[in-house]
C-alpha cells in the first residue's frame, strides 16, 4: 500500500529523520496529539548551541545579558505572529504557560468587568473553555444548530438579552475529541450578530488542537477572533509554552483585569495610600505577570527553524496528515467481522471528503472510535490500552477533557453521566463500559512526524487483535469436567509476597504455612509508598521491584530484604525489620499522619517506618524516593480492605457444591450469602482477593502455544500466584483451564472457596528473575483467554474456616507443598 496519492518525498524525509534522530524509539508508534514530538536531536542541539553561546539574563535590567534576553524575546514574539500572518500593529502575542492559562487570562479580564459578563460556548469545547462559565453571570452551551440559529438572528436565551455587559463567545477551531473543525468566520459572525443590540461581543478561539497540523491565517484583522489561544508544545513538541494572540481592537477589555504582579505594573503605592499604575506601553507587558519563561521562549526560535527545515510549511504538514488520516479512516471503517459486523464505530468524519457546517474544512487528522466484537459488544478501553501499550502504540483513550463532544458522540444524556459518576465512574477507572455504553473513546491523532507505516501498523494491530476470525475461541473447557475425572493433583508451590509488588518468598517443602481469612500468613503485609504522594509503588511502573527479595526469617523474628538488581550507588547488602509490629518503629500516631497512603486507588492507613537505613535502601534500589510501610491484619476503617474478586461470566460454576460449604468468616457481623461474601472478604494489600492460585495444566497449554510460535515458555513466577497446583503427572493439557469451573478446593485438610478468575494486565510480562519486560505472555493470552475484552489467567480464592474449631487443624489451619488437592469435594 504505497504510492496512492500521498506526498512520498515528505513521508520518506520523515522516515529518515526518525531513523537518525530517534533510533532508540524506532519501534514506538506515537499517535497521541499530533506526534510532532520534535524535541529530537536537531532541536535540542540547536537550542543547546544557542544557550552555550549566549548568556540570557533576567530581562528588565541594563546588563548586556538582560538586553540580549529582551531583544531575543521580542524577535521571537514577532516571528510567531508572522507565522500566523498576524500583523504586529493589529495583534499582540502574550506568552503564557499553556493554552489553559491563556483562557484564564481572558477570563480574568471579563470577570473584572463592572457589569460582569455573559458566556456562550460550543458543545465541542475543551474542558478548559467550559470552566469559564463558572465566572459568567449567564452562560449557555450551543451545538451546531444552536450556532446557526444564533447567527441567523434568533436568541432563544431570554436571560442573555437586554444587557450592557460584554458577551464572550468561545469555540474550538478543531475539536480535540474527534477532530471536527469549525469555521474561522464564526469569530466575525458572532461579533456582528449582536451589532443591532449594540452589545459588546468578543470571540475566543481555542486553536490548540488546530494549529498543531494546520496553518492559521490571521491576515484579516477585521474578521479575526479577538482572542486566540494555543500551545506551542502541540505544534513543536517543545518548548512547553502557550500563547494568547490578542486582536488589538479588543485590548481595552483587559483594563478590567484587576490583578497585577511583578512585571505588569509601573508603580505601586502601599501602606497609607493604595494606588498603582499598570504598565501601559505594550499590551503583553501588562499581561505577562512575573518573570517570563525566558529560555522556553528563546527555544521557540530553534523550534521554528527545525520545523521549517523539516516540514517546509504548515500547508505541507496539513496535506500530509489529511492524507494519513484518510488512510487510517478508510482502513478502520472497512474492517468487518466475519458475520458482517463492523469492528470500529468511528465518531470522526473522514478527513478529506467531509463537509461540515456548510464549509469545506475537512476534518482534523484525528480518528476517534470504539471497538466492537462480532456480537456488537463494546471492547473496554482499559483492556485495549493494556495491549496497545505492550505493542508500543501511544494513543489516548477515555473522555479526553471534552465532555460535550463525548456526550454527543456516545449519546450520553446528562442523567446518564451523573448516574455513572454516582456508580463510581471517574476519569481513568477500570470499569469503562457502563450500562452497555462506552464512557470514552480511542483517539488516534496524527501529526507532522507521523508516517504511512505508523498508520499501517496501527490498522494491522486492530486486525490482529480485534477481528474475530483472528481470535481463536476463548480457551475454556466446553464442558465442566467431572471432578472425579480430574487427575490427581497436589500443591507444587506456595509463595508469599511479603512486600506488595516485590519478589516472592517460596515456602520450603515440609513447612506448614498458616492460612488466614485475609490470605496466606505474611502475604502482602508490607508495601513501599512514594514519599511525596503516599501512593503504593507497583511493579507495573517499577519493574525492578521484582528484584527486591524479602525473606521471612522466624529464627531471627525478622523480615530480611536484599536487592539483586543493577545499582547506581552503593547500598547495604540487606536490611531487616522485626516481624512483630513494634509501634516505636513507625511514624507517630496514624491520626496525625497528614498523608494517607493509596493502594490501587483505595485510601488506606498504613504505618510508615521511620528508619532512614531501611527507607534509603529501598530508595536507592529503585531510584524512587520511597518508604516501607506496614498494613497489619485486624485493622478497622481505612486499616481494613475487602476483596473485589467475583465470578466472571465465562465461568460455569458447579452450584451443587457451592451451597454446601459453610461460609463463616471471623469478624463478620452477618452471615454472608453466596453473592455478598466475596465482596466482604477481608484482604491486606493484595489487589483483589486473599489468595491467587494457578493451575500448571493451564500454564502447560499456554507454554505450548508460546513455543509453537517460536517464543519462549514462561515461568509460573510471572503470575505471582500464592499457590501453584498441578497434576502429579505431566501431559495433562486437556485439564487446562478447568479451574474456570471449580467452585471449591480441599488442600490437605483445608477448604477453600473459589472467588472468580483473575483479570490480568501487562505486569505478567515482567520476568521475575531479571525484571525485563516482554510482550508475552499477555499478547498470546489476549488472543486465547480474552472474554468480554478482559484477559484472564488463574483464580482467586479464600480460605473457609471450619465451623468445628476443636482440632489442631481447625484452630491453626495450614497448608504445605505436596498437599493433596481435591476439586469440589462434596
Ligand atoms: C490541548 C488542548 C487544550 C489545552 O491545552 P493546554 O496547553 O493543556 O492548556 C485546550 N483545547 C484544545 C482543543 C486542546 O487540544
């Protein structure tokens, strides 16, 4: 698929540039916001040369270095205005930290107006524009039809008529949600729409998404927006800086702005008299509070140079990205499951052929969509992202800070969004399909650095993983095997993970290990928390945690910890803390601890160790400022957590035995019924349930798939199970995944209840010996063990204490390696 209409010279220029300048990132496919991450070698080299051959001082002094900064900043200001064809006598550019800061600066002016202001905003607005409404006296949101009728002279909003206060109208040049574009002419048309009523009307154009890949032409100052905001990092990747372009005719509104700061005032009198004179020479001087980000502004010079050398012009970027996004759109839109069901529901318009709001603007180079299976079911965005990350695609998913656009695309009514919120949905949570509707989208956003191969690789990825005929049936035994027909099984290994997310401690053969309602003794009782945020660290983010290996040493009464990874600095070979929870080792009173800890987003109160020696050990091992914390059993309130595991839909549970098992847990006030007990099962710091078990027959089946494709078999360690069970003899693949249908286990003398399959993420791709990250086994599992979009391996379970507590085995329940395992004993 080459040579069909694109600018091949452009494409190969970018291919070459990426090979040269991003050799380490060759496999990464950057599809998030323009991908114009230019802060490659050329830009950084150019900027570094500038920085090392000039001394840039703080402006506003007479020194040479200060003068250099001032004049360079003014040169860049002019150069940026010229980039947008904006005549400096008609426009001024105010440097701000990002587009949002530009919006806030405009809002400050209107808020300060003696009569207040009214606000109209388009439905496609970014969250940062919606927030302006909270400062307005009256506000309304308009969709396209609303804009048409407003521009046609109708004002349906009675609260907006007969006012002398200014009216501010805001809309995006391009939606960051789906790439739809809105006409530049609106700016002028809105202003004129109120001419008859003499209401002062101003327009605010959010060009942040638009200017990343399109030329913005402000050559006609009569029709231009009054305020245009943008972010330079979206155009160039670097520097992190924003701009507010003000049409000088609208400048007087800034006289209403009340705040002044260092840099924006000429004289201030305090104490007995309060008086100040705002800077009045140049508009930008009166608006740039505090010291300017001097070096960032100067870096824009290098960014503009490299941009011109590489892309020639914004028109070239625009036509290249339109071509690419049309190719992506066509590629995704034509994908069908074998039963004819489309794979993608696309919310964006095709980029080259669409005509929106009567203007041939095309669509921005953005394709937003959701994936559906062959039965029309939605694919969870969280699950999609896990795979995309492993396959090195950088894509945004979720609500994208565009609530109006999302509600419109997904057809979510306000009551539905509020219901989802009350039901626990938040930006970035796991459960993203609510009441049969997706709550966000997948957004692929192309830019000047994107290439044909990026697009083709993404389409191939969707075909490989989301087209049903490419996905074998979910591997799960069709029939629930009769427990007696299962092979004889035994416990092959028992492991506890004393410190959450760190290495495991293998229980030696012959040692009887205590099982408790919360799980195996000493499992996940400790964790490492970030010293700044209190967040529990996870191996997902810090793979080297696997190389921190704790040992439970009963003879010394200690948890001893060593680190087996690469080191940047010298650390102790080992640290130890007592197994007994001596209160003097922890930070003072938990109630006075101002910082709560968080595990999996859940607030907990863990006790944080004060020992510098211990905390420095972990900090040095991981290169992250962290502290050891303990979450002992038996806590209350935030010191208590509950299991979240539950039976999954693919599991056919053998009801026969389920009801016969006594369900009594210590510390529970009501006898649980079979549906609620798993919800209430206490856990310590494990993610979901007290105990995780895997079946070696299933691992054998998985490893056969892996090796058949030429891959490496994975070790059972990657699943971080507490209990590994397996048949006494090898070659038991036909019992693979039979655990999906088990409802209970007897291990030795102890009974356990199954709580549901374990949902997996790419943490299983971390080799627990080396801390290296691979694609497997997640990729193969997601082709063979994906159900409802989720990937499963292993099973959650909990211990069932015996109602009879008169024997040694029931008073102190234990299991050992080698114990016989019975499935669903009656
Ligand atoms: C990114 C973006 C913003 C916000 O920009 P910041 O630089 O993060 O403040 C606003 N509007 C649109 C359309 C955007 O794409």
